[in-house]
């Protein structure tokens, strides 16, 4: 890739400085991944980086990132990152390459139809009420543990009617945390290390097996009953991919991979966003007060229904601004399947192309004062330039659960704030932890009951 220059003097393509012999930029990336990725736009719109033997081009311009993710024929889920993801997670909807993707996507789509959201919102409210029932005025809450329980439990209940097989549903509940924790570690470790009989590897393999066994057992149970159930599993089982007039239903193995993929895609991402939202709200009392007013005016003392959410524009703006500042899927990659051009540059076949929602969503040219938490920027906002909001991706591989996730986040924010005030506890500001998902580290918040003050 040759280097060009813009009128501003900034290279359109460049190389990130500070590469070490052999390691390349791996040290800078591991030391402070967010600082490293945010430093790259200064070196061009397409910036070459190297992590050990792995070379990649990082796309630093929103419109170019948009071109990459909306052209899945050329920029597919190939390359080392996705190979590892398939090894660790299996061939689910997220990890599969384009040729297999359309079929699976058509089967999953009906489960996320807008018409199903009111029912899902009821379940979210139910789980929230149970989770908060034991909360006490003045208590300090470990936030991430709460949000992960909330999102895992919601997904489990939305997916399977508990009464269908309580033991198998319990198996999913137990397996999920170990599985979620293990995915990132295994993606970064060599395959040989993942095969060693270490406690963490054993826990992961056990959890994966338990999740798979529980899901397969549930699927068998669902297939063998005529009882009508109003859950996601029933919708998935009814789904058939009809192409050229031929119906093609998923077998049990494929169905289990799809369901596992949904759990992995949906629980940790939404949990991290809910933790960030609670933390940012606690940190900004003026935002919290405006939220409280909106929620009280619209809901009174009711829990939010799905239909209410459209009448809560400030709550939505708070959630959107949280996702802008801390996109859970902060960095993703593609591999080129043929030689192509991007931003006027020739990109050879087999190039690793990286894009980052964190990077584009912190560009001052797109979002003035990019590091400030300003929910108002989303009130009456136009949709912005292509590629400027990449939280859920774009194009054919856009997140299938985006409406579900937004509903979950709005339900948790509105549902909590009508009863509780969130306060930060003394200590340094929480820094993000950039793993597979962008988390806040060990957030604790104090709960102040609105009834008690
Ligand atoms: C705040 C929460 C969430 C965020 C930030 C998020 C983000 C994303 C992103 C960026 C992608 C695209 C990946 C890529 O292009 O390589 C994606 C895909 C996907 N997400 Fe989400 N997601 C969230 C919640 C959920 C939930 C709750 C579910 C389901 C229960 C879900 C299911 C999926 C699926 C199935 C895909 C694969 C879509 C495809 O390739 O066709 N996500 N998500």
C-alpha cells in the first residue's frame, strides 16, 4: 500500500509509529488498547499496524469503515481473528462466512421481529423486579454482577419457557458465566495452550459442554411436544429457510449452535452497556435528574412497557450516548476475499482489515467534544454520516439483536431510576477494560431509595 497525502498534510495511508522488532505494535496495543486505537487517525485514514507476525490495515475514516462493512462479498469474516472465533465459539450466525450466513440469518430474523418486543419487554420487567426485590436503601451494589445476571436471565427466559424443562434451563444459567469469561482468553491464546489441562480450560470446556447439552435437551423436548409456547425457541424451531421453493429446517446441531451464538452475542455486550449507563448516570447528577423527571412524567409509578419507550426520548438519548462513548464491540475485523480498492488505495486479497466503533465514535470531526457524555446531542439529531455510529455494525451482518438490546437497556434505565437514585462511591474514576467487550472495571454504586429520601 503506497502513501498519499491530503491537502491537510495528513497521509491518507500511513503506518502507526513505534513498531518494535518482531512484536510490532503488540506492546502498545496490550498496554493500552483504547489509547493505541484512538491514536491511529493522526496517521491517516488507512493505517498499517503489525502485531507480531500479523499485519493489518486499520480503517480510521467513518465512510471507509461503512464501505468495508457493507461490502461483505469482498470484506468477509475470513482471516485469523475469525478463524480463532470459529474455533472457540463454533460456526454460529456471528462467526460464519458469507456463503453460510444468509440462510442462518433468515431463520433467526423472525425471533427478533418488532411485534415480539412487547412480550420480551414484559419478561425484562419481570426479571428486573425479581433482581431488585432484595435491594436496600444505602446498599452498595456491585454493578457488573447485577447487569450480567439481568441480561443472562432475560435471554434465558425469552428463549425458553422455564416450565418446559427447569433442570436444563438451570444448566444454561450455570454454564454461561464461565463460557463468556473464557471466550476472549481463548481467542488470544495459542491453540496448544487452550488444549492444556489447566483449570480455566477445563472450566471452559465443561461450561461449553453443559450449555450444549442443556440446549440440545431443550430442543429435543420442544420438538416432541405439541404444546404451544410463546418463546424465542418456538419461533426458531418454526423457522425454515425457503430458497428456490425448497424448505430447509435446521437440524439439532445447527439449532444448538445458533442458540449458543445468541447467548454469547447478547449477554455480555448488553450487560457491559447497562453497567456503563448506570455508572455514567451516577456520575452526572444533572442527567439523572432530567431522566427522573421524564420517567416520572411518562410512567408515573408503572414499569415501562415497550410502547412507552417511544415516549422516553431523553432515556433513549442517554442509552445512545453511552453506546457511543463505550461501544461493547469496540473493535472488529474482516479479511479481503479479492484484490480491491479502498479510499483510492489498492488492497491485496487476504489483507486483514480492522475497524473500530470506539475509534470513529470518538472523532472530533464527527462528534464535537467527543470525550464528553452529552446525551442532548441525540435529541433531534439527524442520522449523521455513514459509518459514524457503528455500535451494532451495518449492512447484512448488522446485529440481529439491536432492537432487543436497546429495549433491554431502556427498560433497565427507566425501571431502575423510577425507584432508585444511583450514586458513585468514593474512588478513582472507572477506566474501561478493553477485552472482547469494553467493560467498566469493578463498578460499585450506592443505591438510594426514592421512597426513603
Ligand atoms: C448492546 C448490546 C449489543 C451490541 C453492542 C451488539 C453489537 C453487535 C455487532 C457490532 C455485531 C456485528 C458484528 C460484525 O459485524 O462483525 C453484532 C452481531 C450480532 N449480534 Fe449483537 N450486539 C448487542 C446485543 C445483541 C443481542 C441482545 C443479541 C441477541 C440476543 C445479539 C445478536 C447478534 C447476532 C445474532 C449477530 C450476528 C448478526 C449477523 O452476522 O447476521 N446482539 N452485534
